């Protein structure tokens, strides 16, 4: 079953967010020797692949709307080297394929997109009093990516929408990528990239950014200094400050944080930085107004292409043109480990409108409100672009009175709007807990490759059951065709266990 970024399947998967939101506050941990360890990046249901995909799509938009220096420019080269030095401080298992770009803009700004594409204005390079200050801005941006702040914003947005209503949650798929980006707090338009971070995110980006700086050998105080300079100047950095609001006592908080860290001989400004900053003053830059105008006429798109400043796909992320539901030979997902297979022991879970048995080793990803959507699946059966193993349970409401056949047809149509789902055969009557429903066998492409790494078919078994109030409950049992028979007995047992 494919996830849709705004569709109902995604919403099924995000309902555990409430529990994890409170975990996103950074905590500080000192390893032996007192070197600060980065806090864990927290949990988010928006997968790494989805974050990279979103970020890449936003970056592609940036290249159409903003003048970007070619990768070969000395400014970009320098920023890239500095960036890699900062990246080296991040635990590899939580890192991202960071890419660094320089924008030919006069004003001070920098932004990073989910997945790791970072853009630094020429104005930021020339305004930095020293190398550590430039590193400070970049470490702050890097921390937003590392802590997955955009993805967490997106979860919050989807959660709020998800509570708005069951019918809307199922049938109201809207927005596409731009909607997803907006939910992630990223807006690209008229030559501007606007980010929405909470003050909590800001405090956290400062905190983690200071650790990255320290670990990279830069004085973390420099980040506080640069913010201070920005605030006192007012004029040239308002965009940066509105994207990154002061969480309050910014300098004091950073100073307090770094107090206990062991003294260190910090990296001083090298001659390379001094040289690049000097050169940067000669780069042709544009004001925000000029960039906004040029974005409308396509000036930057043309200029970037002419300069060879074209976005390259980061590792493993498809370019926007190829992101449609086309199936390729490989799915990009690793084959799931054997732990997706249900254990023989079943536990009963009370979902509110219904009770159903579940394999002990499959999780219930449940809604907070009665009547909302639920997934029962093994953790490793859920990947960025879909559920490969498990059961999706949802409800549907209908305008006016509908027969079970009409309801089923409507639910099938809704499910098909999310991807390549084919109905195999006809809907047949089935009785579940004394309720006469319909059984429909469907087929789609599994998000998991087969043993040889090739894409494979998935069976999606839909059960629709009418409820006394005129709504319906439906369940979709999901497994690759090749393994369906192994899971089928469990699916049958689950269905037989259902009670209303
Ligand atoms: Zn920030």
C-alpha cells in the first residue's frame, strides 16, 4: 500500500506523534572527557527518504527562483569544505547527505531544507566577522536538519488536520508536494524561501549548533556573537531572524550551555576564509527585491542553467520529474527482515469501534480519538513509501444512504486514488462478527523488492463492513503476493477475532 503524503494512509502512520512530541526536547549529555554529545534526533514518522524527497523538490524550486553560484565558485568550494568539517561531528547513523550552495544575494540569510540541502547567501559570508561566525550560522542550520524540525512540523500539521474529521481524513487528499512542504514549514515562492520553526526548535538548533561548533573546533560563542550582530544591525538580516526567531536570551543560553565544556584551543580564522570573504565582496549579488522580480521572469532559472548551477540529485533521491508512481525495477527499499512475519501468539486490542486480535510482534499505531484510523503492522513492514506487511483499518462516512456495494465501490475508488491499485475479480459477500460485508482482492506494487531486488506484486485484501449509523469500517490486509500465503492464516484469524 502506497503512502500518500497527504492521503489517509500517511495519516494512519502519524498518530503516534502525540506520544513522541514530548521527546523532542534536547537534553545534553557529556561523554567521558566532557566532550558534548549531540542529543538523539528524536522520532518522526516522516521517513528519511520522504524528508530527502521533499527537500530535493524544494531545492529544485529554489534553483528556478534564486540565483545560485556554480559549484566551482571559490565561495561555494569554501562553504562546502567548512560544511563537511561540521558534518564530520554528526554521528553517521543520524547524518544526512548534506550539500552546500551559495546564493548570490546581498542580504544575510541561510537556510537548510529537510534532507540536507543548505543555501548560504553571499551576504552572510561578507558579514561574518570571522570563520567561526560563518560556521555558527551553518551549524545552526545543520541542527534544524539533524533534529528533523521540518518533519516534526509536518507531523504536527497532519495531526491537527487528522483530528478534523474522519471523512475528510479519508477522502480529502489535497495539496501534493507543495502542501507537504507547507506542512513541513517550508515555503518557496517569488524568490523567497520561508521557514517556520518554533521557538523551541530555535533553542534546540542553537544548543545542538553550539555542540557541532565545539566538536568541529570552533568557538561556539561565535554563533551567539553573530546573532547579536544581526539583531543590532536590524537592516540586512530580517529574513533570517524572522525564519529563526530568538527563543529568548539566545546569547545567555548558549553561554550557559558551553560553560562546563573543557577548554579547547579553537580554530582561528584561516587565510582561506579571509581570502574568500574578500572575493565575495566582488561577486555580483542581488537584493531580495531584485531576486523576487527575477523569479517571476525566469531570469534565475536561465542564469543558473547558463552558469551550470544546477541541482544534482543527492544520493538515492529521485529527481522531481521521476517521482510519480511509476514503478521501477527496484523499489529502493531493503528487503524486510524476517521479523515481519507474525508470531503465533495473538493479543486482543480494543480499538474503540472494534476489537481485533493482533500478532504479538506487530504494533498498533492507533489514533487518539475513537473512530479514527489505525494500522497494525510490524515496524519493519512500514517504509517511507508504504506499508508492505500489516493491516490498515479505517472508517468511511457517506453522503446519504448507501448500500454496502455502493460503500465498497466508493472505498475502492478512494484507495485507488492513492496509487496503482487494481481490483482483481469481484466483490464477494463475507460475514464478519455477524455483519454482512464485502471482500475485495486487489493488487498493487509492493514497497519491498523481492529476493532478487526486483519490484514485486502486492496483494491487498479489502474487507468492508457497514455500521448501524450508515458509515463503514474497512480493513486492508497487506503482504507481497509471494508471501501472502504465509500471512494469510494470520489475516484470517485476525478477521475471525473481530468484534464490534
Ligand atoms: Zn533556526
